[in-house]
């Protein structure tokens, strides 16, 4: 068994005070750092994703630039490449991150599998080249990018765990529905304490 950790979109614009900040985002950033300080040895590769949208245009209809956002398919401008909002939250330590994925460069993108690393490799390529069989997922937002990334990881054939103490969603109702969907699809919905139990 070879295991990866996916850290989904722990960025300034998705945490408190950001353009699309969710409640609990900063706590997720700090909690993921603590997880890696205790359990980095559990992972063969740690991957962090970021929305990295183009400054020009509406990014394939993703940004609501001529009307109000519906917060389902259209959104306020966020995570524009090179801006402070697109940077990782400062409480997330990058010391243990091996691969950085950028997604949504000019187009809508939710799943980590829709992005590429600094060398242009896809997430699927990264997992296959490293022989990854199991993935743990943390990050933001439960009901959007976490959900999409987990579903794609399952489609890729991974065994997936979602750590509910290290995710934060846009809304409680849609986050609850997303977790139910992911569990039904085959993901293990648990908490990061599963790592502590496994180590004891």
C-alpha cells in the first residue's frame, strides 16, 4: 500500500476574510500542518492544489463578471494567479508538500484531477508514476472541490479516506449531502484520529 495526502485549495480566498471565505478555513490550515508534523511518514507523497484563475476574462464562465454570482456555477472573482488571495493560507506549512497542482487556468475547475503540476503532469500521472493506491483528502470546500476531487480519486481506482475534522464547506446542508454522496460512492468518511489509532 502506498498512500498520498491531498490538500485541497487551502488558500487565502477560501478562508476567513477571503473573497469566498468559509467558516473554519483557517482552522483547517492549522490542523493540516499539525497532521503533517505528526504523520508525514504515513505518506509517500503529499499533494497540495490551488485554484489559479486567469486575471483576464471570466474563466470560461466561472467568474460572474456581468451579473450576480449564483454560487453554484458562477462565483465572485477569486484566486487570481499571482494575487495574495491565490496563495496558500499562512497557517499551512509547505515544508512537507511534494507536489503543487494548479487548476482552473482560464476554465472552471473543481477537482484536483483537472490541474497539473509544475512540470505539466496530471494528477493521474503523478499517482500512477508513484504507484499510489490510497489517498487521504483534506481541505476546502467540502461541498465543491473536496467533493469533486474525492469522486475523481475513486474513479481513478484509489481507496479514499476523507478526514471530516480537516475539511470546511460553503454550507452545512450541502456539505452534509456531499459527505453522504462520497460515502455512498465508496469513500471512508472518518477523522484524522484514524492515523493515531493506526500508529498505536
